[in-house]
């Protein structure tokens, strides 16, 4: 798969040139100071990021889906950093590239952008089911970038990453086939179940119009990077058990409280015949990785605070 060269200059008059020109003027006159934040890059350099979108790019596109894609992709290419490494940018892939919309020029982390003009809910529509579930099973799926923008003020309101090392079968929901009368009759899509993820998998970068320091986002990304080397089954178990622990909503909890989620975990992992033993094993993994600590006598304490946003 080929990707766009760094800082490639688009042809004059092309659609990409129009987007590029739009990125040069990303500061409308109505911009308010609170829409700007200084993002820390590395140890000492700072960069101002504008959360306003270039609404002028929307004029040439009557279709709302096209507008969302063009405007938010232009903003992402001009403003967003890589959460997986110190790079202060991610770059768009070549037109026509499937699944991956952006890639870090330094660490090559791939990203797929999902842009919505309404708050992001527990279930988000995605592409075809079979290619998606296959990419999850073969560890080739990209990390996700969920962007919620305000279509009235034309600004980024909420934005969070979902690292690909958190992806598992349990977060991909198969949709019903399209009806025989549909243009793509029989086509089967999928949904991304954000509700199936622990809060730790949603790495907030912008919350309610306020940008968070990249150092915080990168710190959380690194905290769970050990999952990259885990098997698909292990990633799924860790994520599912952590999601259950977060639902207890207490800094300290007991093994008995986690056992109350046994039925849910059995449903998610139907082939496992000893859920409690597997559950205890995941708690040990989370302990060894510094996410929680064992207090003794079946009691645990969360060490890593959950993501907010």
C-alpha cells in the first residue's frame, strides 16, 4: 500500500489544492480565544492549534456527508498530532486508499477518521462487516479518530482516539443485510460499539471545545501499548475485564464485585469454560502493568485514573 509523500504539493485547481488553500486560512474572524490552545510537542516546543474549521470549503459540496469529510479531513491534516509518538502531525493517505485515512510520517501509525455533526454515541456506523472483522483478527485495523464538530460555529467540539491495540471482536457488531430492493442488496455493514470499550480506550484530545495537552494523551496511549504485542484473544479479555472494573465506579473494589460480571464475560467469550479463572488472570495482567494494585484478601485499587471525555 502506498501513501502520500510528505508535504506533497497538490496540482493547481484540484480538489486537494482547494483543501490545501483552505488549510492556509484556518482562522475565521469570529474565532474566540478559548478555541485556541498551546499543545506541547516534545519537551520544550509549543504549537498553537486552532479548533475552528474552514467553513469556506463546504460551499462547493451540497452533500452533507461530503462536507463533513472535506472540512474535517482538511482540519485534521493541518492541525492534529500523532498520539503514539512525538510527531506534531499526521498526513493524509493517497486518494482511494481503503480503510486508512491518515498515517503518522514518523511512527507510521494508521488512523481512520469518523466525523459527526452530532454527539458521538455508544454505536457508530462503519464500513462492510467482513473486511472490518478480518482486519481486527489480523491486527491490520487502523486506530480510530472520532471527531464531533459544531456545524453552526464550525469548530471541533469533541475529539478522541481509540488505539487499535484496544480493538477486538466484541466491539464490532454485524448489521442486518440490506433489503433486496436496496441498490446494494445483501450488503452487510457493521457498527463500532464504543459502549463495549473501557473508558481508557477513548483517549480524549478535545472535550467540549477545550483542547487537552498532547502529553496527557500520549501518556495514556503508552500506558496500554503493551496490548500491541498481545494476541487478539488476550486484547479482548483485558479490554472486557477493564470495562467491567470501570463500571464499578469505585477506586477500590473486590474480586466478588468483578465476579458479578461473569455472565456478561461468558456471553462475550462463549468458548471459555472457566470465566472466573480467566478473569483473575486479567486482573493479574492489569496489576503487573501498573493499572491497578492488589491490596490482599480479594481487594484491589485502581492506580491509573480513567480518561474523562
